[in-house]
C-alpha cells in the first residue's frame, strides 16, 4: 500500500492507495475517531458492486451505516439530489459527529462531498473513489459541488475529506472507456508538473492500459502527490491551483456544447489539452515535437485528440467558455505549457489564434469572442490573473517519491 499525505494543518489527511483496501474502511474510520452513525452514498452502478463490502467493514468496526444510492451519471449531480441526501440523513438522525462515505466516481464524490460540507454545517467526509478519474483527481483536494441547469459545478464548497481510501481492485470493473478517460487526467499531471512522469507514461502505457496493479499503484500515487503538492500551496485556487485546469477551458466548453452527451470529461479534456499544447507552442514556444508527443501519448491511451467543429459550433464553443468559472473581466485565461513538465497560468490568448487552433474556415475575431464573453451570465466567480509560474512552483519544497526518469 502507498500512503500520500495532504498536509493542510488541522485539515491534513492521508490518501491510502492499494489493492484490497475497501475491507479496511471501518478500521480506518475508527482510527480517525469518527462518530457511530454514518451514511455511504453511492450510485446505481457502484452500490451493487461495492456497497455491501463497505457496509460490512463499517459494521464490523462498530459503525451503523445507512446506504443512499442515486441513479448513476452526471444528471444526478444536482441540488435536488443533495436535498434527497439531507432528507435521508435527517430521517436517520445523523448528527454533527456522524460521517459520510462517498463510494463511487467523481459524480458521487462531488455530490456526497457537498452534502457532507453543508449538512449540519459540515460532517466528516471519507472519499472512497472507484474510478480512475476520482482516484487521481476529484477525491483529492476538497472541491465538492453540484451542477445548475446553466452550468457545471456552479454551486459548491472547498471541503477536505478526512481520508481518501483508494482500493485499486475496484478499478477492475470500470468500463474501458471510463478507464481511458481517467488516463487523460494522469497525462495532464505529467504535462503540468512532472516530465519524468510523462516519460514514464510513454514507456508504460501498455501495462497501464492493462490495469497492471503495480504500475497503477505507482502512477496513481504520483498523481496524488502532485495534486497534494499543488493543493497544499493553493488550497482555494487563488493562483497556482489553476494549473490543474490545463486543457479544461476548451474541454469544459466542448462538454457543454455537446450537452454532456458526446464526450466523457476525460475525452473532452484530451482534446482540450492538445488544443492548449498547440496554443502553447505559439505563445510560450512549446517545441512542436513536444506538442506531438502530447498528442501521441493521448492517442496511445485511446483518447480523442481533436473535435471537428462547424463555424457555428466554434461560436458556441466560445460562448460556452464565457460561462467557465475561470473567466475574469470577460477574458478567458489559459494554462499553457512552456515545455512538458512546466506550465504558466493566467495567459491571454488572442482570439484569432484560438479560432485557428479550433480549426475550420471562418475566422472568429477576438472582438467577437470578447462580445460573447462579456455577455456571459453564469460568471459566478473569478480568479485573479495569477502570476505564479511553474518556475516559482518548482522552488517550493517537494513531497518525496518522485518517479525515476
Ligand atoms: N472535485 C474535483 O476536484 C473534480 C475533479 C475532476 C472531475 N470532477 C467531477 O467528476 C465527475 C466525473 O467523474 P467520473 O469520471 O468518475 O464519473 P462518474 O462518477 O459518473 O463515473 C463514471 C461511470 O462509471 C461508473 N462506475 C464508477 N466506478 C465504477 C466501478 N468501479 N466499476 C464499474 N462502474 C463504475 C459510474 O456509475 C458511472 O456510470 C464530473 O462531475 C466532474 O465534474 C470533480
């Protein structure tokens, strides 16, 4: 088993990664001194596979677990589901000392996490991720929330779990397409932070696709270390944490204009990362050969690298970017790579370059884009145009356990 620490003072916690960990859930919760009542929140795919194991482990450790299950899928990640959670939690008299276990992928983690952050002004949360994406990304770092009709993740909180328990055995039942989508986030960590990880992925993609346990444990742990390192330095995304959004500005917009139906999140951000790499080449001088390595690794992982868009779809894409939470004063800021392993955030991208990168005939002028952006209604939150570069980041103390080149 590997343990990654997320050092956040009193809110510090462990990420425990390994095979066969679900049966240790109860013991670990007892070790943390969590209260007797608890709820396991899961979805309709995951609960039949793993809820019993989780409940058994909790019961054996003396807890009284309640199971709350939602229909699987992004459409369940909404305020109505949270309300249903509150009703169940209250009906079963969960108290301030009680806790919630989020057993599932990112949808369950975000939804159950938001319920935990707000029920009785906050009860303890344990994340038990069962997708690759949740293991390396959504279960770590404390972002929880739900979608509104106008956009994704528009209601939420920063709320750190008390423990992340990542049982790699649960990834065995994950559908192939979902598994590959998780690889997009893993590749992202190599691009934004760790060239050695990127090289290792180039060499080890085959065993990784084969879900080889050892490779998986090593890679998941390294990604969690990177996320922990970033979150430790900028928990509330006032600067550095924005680097985790590499490829997400275009990716999120692509998901939105296809009504979250065509692409999985990882697939959309795979396309977004290739676009961001091309833009990086123009603005920060990312060598063309590295752009090709990025595209090639994503392709090797079975992920799409581009979306064919009509002129009207490209306009829709820009409108959707206007609704992105990371819009400041009508300007979309990008995370761009200088080279693999080093990125900068808060970078302005000229509209014509963006339009060219998104491909196709008719050029969109940035003024058009700016007009679209200025009319964005769902701009609920801004980040400052941070100037912390990854050079500054790399001077910060590092967690141990880097992968060998
Ligand atoms: N909070 C964050 O920091 C953060 C970061 C990235 C993404 N997210 C959010 O995560 C969500 C996407 O998460 P996801 O990709 O895990 O999707 P998901 O939770 O919808 O899971 C994908 C599918 O796999 C199924 N599944 C999950 N585990 C399984 C298993 N072990 N075996 C078989 N089937 C299984 C689920 O039922 C679902 O159908 C999005 O809502 C996104 O906004 C949050």
